[in-house]
């Protein structure tokens, strides 16, 4: 491409052309121009047709305010999705992680996580030069307007969230900002207990940077509401965006990040913002436990629980919504159990009674035990389990109830094979890999890539995930086999085989 007879080769010009390519691909009003000119793509190294396809699947308006430079700490499920989505909005993103494997994957245009739509978004963002990754935290901070912290807060031995990773990252950011000249905003995206941002993280940031919060340095808490398996959709269509900010500059920086995301933006203080995340996940866990417990009670009285709860959830005036209020399997994953435990531990530390939240955890464990009893009632026969991750559409195995189910069945002597198309042992890393290796060290030997062969060799088919497999093909090979349904799937109930539900 030339301008005034001279070739445009500067990095700035490349980015300008890539930005135009993104606009042509993403905006419906430009759809009539057809394919992006090849020379524009060659300049930036992007493949316009792939970019156009990706952005047409998930069209989003580009930011209308000045794009920001963002350093995202932690390239796990939240960080990797946030990085690709912020880049899609037009921001310049650098991901920071201690894992060279994750950094190298991002820089190759590969996502370190398995998630719907994230692969295409990542490659498009990297190709346009808006998303890269590094091990150099200090350089990333100094080159950015905003640092966003999305590292894990695992459960400590006493049930409280372990903030060691968050505190270490905040300290590292502060040290990089020592002697800072330009304003900078630090956004905490990790889930922390109410009060932690101001009581624990703010002093660390001020001490490490030598700055006073509210002047040139700003601290914000911004909870995420991303459901694994649907996190890209949830990023762009959240119920709301909560910004817990004590300063106007901090609020404005966080708000500008979300320009183009279609939702209400609510400003509050950090403590309230922290509380909303924990309250939401505690409530979701309680809803799951309530639905499953209600189902067990109704079945004991000979009543169809799915019909009762379906009608129950039609009342959106008093009974709120049907989300999570469908009988199924136990809840799990890296959020609901952890955040329920966090609420219970906070209550115990302050000597506040929390019997409902304690009971939700106990009821969830009881539901897992019910499923195990259903399998054991069939006798010790070869079994195949469809689903290992805590939900379909992801490879996150942390606190998965299906991992717990598999581990206990193996302990009871059941010959077990596991089918989960989203779980690739060679791609697992970090805490995800450590968790499954700690629970089922030989799990790789149990994973079956040929679902039909696994069914042929089994006498019991356990459906944990029913949305990511060809149920028809499986059921055709299953005459005479026992079907144990952990999903409440009506197609399975109507299959005509020896069908057994957990609480229906």
C-alpha cells in the first residue's frame, strides 16, 4: 500500500490499516463493499475473510471513545476471554502471565483455554496487533493506561479465599509504577471478600508505588459475571457492569473499557461491588441445591419434579427466574463452591449464623451421593461417563462434580471410561492440570476418544453432559444397556431403554 508514492511500512500505519479492516469486517453498514482489499491485509498480516467471519458471528460496535492500552494479569478463563474481547472492542491489550506456555500460545494466536468462540476471537485479535502476551510485567504496566488483575483466588484450608496471588500481582504493579508520570488505574477483576480491595490491596499498592490513591493512581473493583462455556457471550451481554470506584478518574477509565458493551453500568463503592459477585454465586449455588433437593422430595412422594419446577419458574414476579431452577446434577466448578464457602467462612469469622448457605453445600454433597447410589444400584458393571468438566463447553475440571463422581466410582471398583470432547489432557495446564492429577492421577488412561467403542464396551451409560455429544448415535448402540441420566434430558427419558434419573 502506498501513500503519496511512498510505501507505508511503519507500525502505526499497519495498525491504522488493520483498524480499518476491522471496521469493514465488523460494521454491517460496510458489508456492501465485499472483501477487504488484499493489500490492506498483507500490510498488517491479517486474513480479512477469517476476521470478517469471526466478527460477523459476534458483531460488536467498536469503542467510540479513545481506545485504551490494557495490561491483563492472569491468562486463565477470565483473563484470556477478557483480553480477546477487549481487543475485539478496539483496545490494545497485553496479557501477562508467569506461564511461558500460555504467553507463547497467545502470541501464536492460540487460546490457552477451551471456550466457545474464543479460538477465532483470539487469532483475529492477535492478527490485528491488538492482543499479545508477555512475561515482563513491569514493561506491560508501564506501557498501559490500565492494569486489570484476573488471577485466581483459590480456597484456603479454612474455607477463606486465598488472596496471595492477587496481593503479589498488585505489589508487582505498584513496583512498576514507582516514579510514575502518567495516571494509571488498577482494576481488580478477581473475586475477593467484601472489604479486601480497600483494606488489603490498597495499602499494598500505595506502599509499592509510593503514590497516594486518588491522585495519579486509582484502584477499582470490577466483578466479572462470565459463565464458562458462554463467557464470550456473557462478556458482551452481561446483566450489568459493576464499577466499584472511589475516584472519578478510576471510574471513567473502567467505564471507557466497556464502551460498546450493551448493558447498564452501575457505579458503587468497592465493598458493594465485591459483595455483588459473592452474593450472585452464593445465590446460584443455593438455587441449584434447592432445585435438586426439591426434586428428591417430590420424587419420594411420586410427583414429577420437572413439571412442578417448570410451572414454579413461570412466576417471574415472585419466584424471579428459571435460571438454575431445573433439577440436574450437583453444582461445581471454580466459582460456586468456592464463593459459597467464602460466604460461610466470613459468617463464621464474624460469628454470624449462616445455616442456609451451609446447608446448600451439604445438600449439594447429598445430591452427588444420590447419583453414586443410582449407579451402585445397577451392580458393579463396566460404565462409561459422558462429561468430566464441571459443565459442557469447557475443559475446566476444578471441583467438577463429575470428577468427584468418577473418583468415587473408581474407588468402588467400577471399570470406567470417560468421554469429554472438550477435555484434551495435552492442553491442560496450571491449577486445572494439578487438580485432576491430584484427584484421579491416571485419568488420561480413562479418557476415551472413540465414544461409540466406549459405549459398546460398557453396560452402564452415565450421561453427565448431554449437549456436546450425538445422543442419537449413542442411544442406537445402547439397547439392553442401563441409562443413568444426570441432566434431566427429556430425549434420554424417552429413549425406551432402561432409563434411570437421579431425582426424576
